[in-house]
């Protein structure tokens, strides 16, 4: 079959690439055309646009780039028409994908959504469009199944979280060699800094995170370079020997890290699954934040805490993300007693996320047309 896939962020690139591998394994005639990133391109097919040219963070940034967004939407529709896919697969990225889905439905394309938009966080009214425009929805968080089926009477497939597979299958690195390759201190425990994937986000988060480097000289702080950014972009942030840099090797870095400071997003969950104690950090555009806090009513912003329904990892948001609070919380997660509790909670988190095989289950359902509704955790 011919598959048209749209992923607009780094996390979508990861999950879509693994789904593509599963589709290729089950469909030997699979042909891909996609919006995504380097990981999807490595699987094979035609990359139409890279996610680094698509991602705009926050309400203010979206408004500033609205013309570009609408041009991309128009181009995407033409490109789909030219390719004539058997199925369109949307991967998260709802602002763009839901607009394409509405058009695709009127054109008669099969629409499958892998990794649900976070309707449970905000814009719950999008459920009307999803019911109308999406043939099949594949959710990866356990509470999403109840949200869709019990609250909104829309059957979905809970397939488990794809990060379980991605991290379980990831080859662990030799720590000594890793430190030598990336010119890191051979002895100091590593505190990983995961400041996000977009330039404006990275600048804002590193300005705070790196204030910790001179306060914790017994540790080495190592910046994780995002796959969509050039290494040169990070050079001004590497101001002394206590600050290291690893480009496009975040999983390698997490596998050898003692603790981490992580910008809210999928990275918070990845860090937890690598069993690294973390502090979740977020500071957005003031205007965007003021809007967001009025329409988002969740108790937490990190996926770790949302899945566990309690504060497993500390979240420092907006004004709380400052030098004093960050120093205080970092001291806590470096303490052995606190770390033991975090590790216990992390193991429980992994159980709640379901077993392995998310990509394979989703691929099988897409290929079969998902005629029989199914869930790996006691579905329909």
C-alpha cells in the first residue's frame, strides 16, 4: 500500500519511524511519502518537508507564522492528491493534522491517527472533528482510552506506549568510550540537560539550566543537542570545562546520566524510562503562558506525573523556574533516599504504560483496515 504520513515534531519522527519499520515488515509493498525527520528518512521513502521547518511554539509564535502555516496546508493537500495514498496516517501535531484530516475526509481518503492529540489537556471540543474526520484512533496513554470511550463514546485502540519498545531495544553504550568520544570528564557523574528542540525554547531553557553548573562542580552538565539543530548553534552555551555537549545522541546520554533537567514534553517520559531522576522545567512566552494557564486545567504538565496521577517528578513552571528553586530541587534528586523513591515510582510507571509491541500492533491494525476494534489491554 501507499502511505502518506505527517509528523511535525522530533517525537513524532521517532514514533513514525518505528511505525514505518513495522509497516514494512508486514507489508512488503509499502511505499512511504511523509512529513517528518531524519529517522523517518532513514527507514526509506520520500521526505516532503522536515519537521524543523514546521514547528512553531506557543500561541504568539503561531500567529507570527500564520501565513507560512496556511501555505504548508495548501501544499500538503496538493501533494497528497498527487501521491494518491491508500491511507493517511497522522502522528500527533493536531493543529496542522486536523485541518488536513477534515479535507481528506471530504476527498474520500482513509484517515488513521497514531498518538492522539492531547484533548484531555485542552481543546476538548476537537472530539467532534475527530469523530467526523478520523476512521481509526490509536492511543498510547492508558487514561486516553477511558477519555475517548467512556466520556465521548468514541472507540479507540490502546496499543501501549511506543517508547517502551524504543528504549528497551536501544543498545547501551560503553560509558568510558562515550565519555572519551565526546570529551567528557572521565569521573564526574553526568547531569543531562534536555532543553527542547526549537531554538527559542533551547535558548530560554539553557539560560536557566546552565546557572547550575558553577553551583555543582562535582558533576558535569552535558547538553543534549536536538536532532533538528546544528551543533554550531550550541557553541555559545559551552562556556567552561564543566559544560559538555553531545549532538543527536540523547539516548546515549541518558543511559549514562545520574540526573537530568528536562523541558516538558516527551523527553520527560523518555528520561523516566531510562530510570534517570529528573526535574521538569518549563518557561514559555509570557503571552502564550497566560493564555495556556487559563484554558488548561491539568494538575501536571509532565507525562510522568499525568500517567501516575501524582507528583513523581518536580515540575518548575514559569516563575518557579529560577536559580534558587532549581538548585534546591536538584539537591533533592541527588540524595540517595529521594532517588530510591523515584526509581520505585518509575518501575510502576512502566507497568502502567503497557507492554511492548505498540508499533507492530498499530501497523497490523492499519493494514487490516482496523475492521475489528482491538486493544492490547482488554479492549473491545
